[in-house]
């Protein structure tokens, strides 16, 4: 069996792994590379495999860095099934067309500015029609049920607790009369968080792929994070007299921020909030989240029931039109504006940052991972000036990073999840993390559990011998 690491190897985004046996070839994830200046150029590059030979695709969850090149796969002729959870399939109905729309819009803008010159940015990786073609291939599956894509491959999707529909995938592959169990962690959620259930413990694997986004870091405690959120919001709105701007991922983070703002209001720690969600995609994702009420934890169910009673609720408005979005720029104080994208590289959030970053009365709340090369990362790193829409914008607003809201497990939570393996996997691949984080986490797994680990290089291919249950050199 050969395994190729085609993305999310020594970097966080672009998750894509190719598994090949004598009889089968399948992908786990097919994600876009995000953040770096050359990201879109890399996303337009030809796939490192023959699309026509792929039997099926297994998808861990809906985030674009895991799913975003599925339309490109369809564009290149792929017509096989894409297996994923039902909630993920619902979310992709929103996310993939939106990704295509952003690319087509950016390409038109690049052509206008090119003035007749040929530029790479003038070509999107795929179109909205390609996104629709990919959506037609989705095969929704239920958590914990067995799926058999081919007679020699069976798999099971387990709750990863990362975002709605996110999954750990257990895959059993039979080759040469021997069965190998591969576990793909996907993105693991932080346990004991509201709304979603905790990641499912897994007890055994021959080969384990484990994420390492925060493999070298710890999140603030949940209580400390909520305290900081309440203090920032109260100080900005009621003392400084400005706005709170929250760049948030449309899926997962927006819904969690809304949950906490409502909960803090219910507890009497915040009052008279005026919240605007300025992201059509986030609005749709919130409706999909409500549809999958069965996936909520007990805390979230309780808050939804309180909200439905309609007592002492914050003002909450989901903007629908571009005109409504533009009108938010006239609000000088008293507003919490939640808008995508989460890394500030696209979408309506850039308009709100351009209008509020120069104002010391305002606060920017960074609530999730910011990839290298993104506008969000520059803000986190303390840039005094940033460029937005070609203009130099001074950063006078206060920047607050609340990694306690991250949807990714931190180092302690990753180690705790790993501790549930009753026996050590024969081989562990540490993926989905920047090189420093992946290497440090790899070392921890070796030292604490005695696991055999490897941090693969992008494009690397390894060979697994199912007879000896070892990698071949």
C-alpha cells in the first residue's frame, strides 16, 4: 500500500491524502491551500495523480481547507462517490458554491486591473458549475455506521467534535489477504466545549494520521476566555464607545460566538447587546446548524430552549443585502459585527476592518487560527499598518486574540485523545500543522507514549507492507 501526502504536510491547510493498493486508489479530503500569497497559484496546479483512476473520496468535514478542491476534482472528470456525514453534505451546499463565487469574482477583478496583460490570478481554480457537479457526487452517511465503498475497503465516520458534521474516519483496507486499519483524525475539537459533542475516543489503529494545528500550544481555559470576551465587549461598547469587530469562520465559529454572547447575556454579565452577523454564508450555516439539533450537547439544547422563550434577548440581525452590509459602516459605536472570512483575507470583514481599524475606540476579536500570510496573522503579529483594498490602514484599534474559542484541540487535548489507544499504532503520521508545531507534537508522542512517528513532507510517498505491518524504506 502506498500513501501520498498531497497537502497539510508541514502546513495547516490543503488536506489531501492518496491511498493506493494493487486494486484501489482513494482520497481522504481534497482541500484548498489557504493563507500564503502563492496559495491560489498552488490550488490551480494540476493534481499529483490521475483523476480518472480515483475510485472514491472520503471527506472528514466541510471546511474549505479539507473540501475546497472537490469542484476542481469534478472539473477534471471525477464522477465517483464522495462519502461524508449528512451535516457536512448540507454545509457543502453553501460552502462550495460560495468558494467558486469568490474565485470568479477575484478573477474578474484581476482581469480588470491587468489591463490586457496575462495574469495567473485571472483564472479561477473552478466555477460554480463545477461546484454543483461536485455536490451531485455527495453520498451522506450516518455517524458510527459501516460504509463499504468497495469490497476490500470499509469505513466508519465518528464524531470529531470540531464543527458540525466533522468526522474521524476509521478505514479498513484489505490487501494480499491482510487487513490494515487506518485512522484519519481529521480536525479534532477541543473537549468540554459548548454546542458540539466531544471527539470520539478511538482504541486501535495500525496507521494513524493525527492533526497538530495546536500541537505546541495550549488554549486559555474556557472560563478565562469567557471572562476576557465579556471584558472586551463591555469596555469597548460602554467605556470606549466603539464597535467590536469579530472576523469569524462562517461555519462553527460564528455560531459559537453567538452562543457565548447569548449565554453571557442570560447570566447578566452583558446587557443590551446589538449583534450584526454580516455574512450570507454564516446566516445559511446557522440555519443548517439548527437543522441538526440532534448533534448538540446538553448545554446548547438548554440555551436554545431559553432563546425560544424570547425573554431578555440581545438584538440579533443577519444582514441580507449588500446595502445592509454597507449601512453597518455608518455605525460608529455600540455594535458587535461578526463577519467572514475568519482569516480576514476575503469577504465583507475587510470592509469592516478598513472602517474600524484606524479607530482606537474599537476592538478586533481574533477567535481562531490565522494562517501564515493572512491579514489576520499580520494583525495577531502586531502589524502597525496593514493593506486593505490597496490602501494603507493604520492599526489603532485594540487587537485581542482569544484562542480559547479555537475549534481545534490544543496540545493537552490532542494528547488526551491519543491516550485512548489501547495499543500503540504501528505508524503515526503527524499532519495538519506548521512544521514547528508538528515536530514538537511528534516528539511528545514519541516520548510520552513511545509511538513511532513521522512528520511527512509535502508530496512524500511512503509504502506500507501489510504482511510485516511496517513501512518499507
